[in-house]
């Protein structure tokens, strides 16, 4: 059996693949945004002066970093409805279950990224800001976060690109994202190469665009110092008078 380019291009331009790609991208954006919020709270909690808060945040990070994302998605979709009838209703969709599972898992990794970025800011700047009369909240949002954002951008961008690929795990909980769309076509036609190749092209295009956006954003936040031009001519060394022979 040879590769059929007609089937490949038909699927590549089909509406089902476009919807699957948009759903995967939307799930990645929502999950990564939720993970950043969770990670920010955990990063602040790990630096709290209360031992109980630090212990809870450390336990969360340990727990969700240890559980595979696929297992967590199965627990969200199959385990929660078994434990509580609230999750058996129609509002609890596969998209929502995938969002909760991916955000919880990624939040543990984002906590370490954000915490390391916050630690990169010199303590002297915070002390100087407090000496100027700023509150702790003002110091955090006006002094620490602008500098920590620059440090956290590259690893956060990499995590977001990884999140786009992790959305394919949601195919096990019946979410009709990009990989599920390809699998549904394969189940009918048994044309593995054409359907999976079309999905591969979509992933390549999405990740390539995201990489370009990441590089552009990183250049935007890069601190550069332009050398000042010399306004005055350099002073010439005084010439020594020639000796007159006697």
C-alpha cells in the first residue's frame, strides 16, 4: 500500500482537522494560563514565612510532578464522576476535565520556574524600594515582577510549546482535538500514514509559529545598552618642540 497524496491533502484542508487544531490550541492556551496562575501562587507560598504554607506548597509540587499527565487526565475524567455525582452532569465536559488536569500538572512545574525567576532579583532592590516607602505589594508588582518576567519568559515559552503537544493526551478522554480527529479517520479507512501525516503538519505549523512569537517576545524584553557616541573630539597629545642644534 502506497502513500495516497489525495487523501493526505483532503484531510489537511478538511474542516475537521482545522477544528481539531483550534481546539488543541485553545486547550493549550487555557491550561498554560491556569498553570501560570497556580505556579505564581505556589512560588509565593514557598517563600512564605509560615511553615504550614510552605509545607502545603511543597507537597503540591511534589505530588503533581510525580503523577504522569495521562494518569491525571484519566483521574479527572473517570475518577471524579465516580467520587461525586456533581461531575456526572453535562457541564463537566472533556475539555473542562482536560483543562483541570493539565493546569494542575503544569502548575507544579511553573511554580519552580517562577520561584527561580523571583530569586534572581537582587534583595537590595527590594530593600531600596521599601526604604522609599513602597509597600510589599508595590515592591512585588513594580520592582520584582518586571525583572522576574524577563527571566521566566524563555522557560515559560518552552513549557507552552510542550503544552500544545500534551493536549494530544486528551484523546484518551474523548476530546475531539487534533489527534482524536486523525484517529477517527484511521478507524474508518485504516490509512495510518495519510491521516497521521496531516496531523503532523498541523503540529509543525503551530509550533513553528509559536517559536517565532517566542523569539519576538524575548527580544522585546531583552535589556540592551546602546553605547553613547562621543560628542567631543579626542584631545591630541601636545607635540614636543624639536631641539635646535647648538
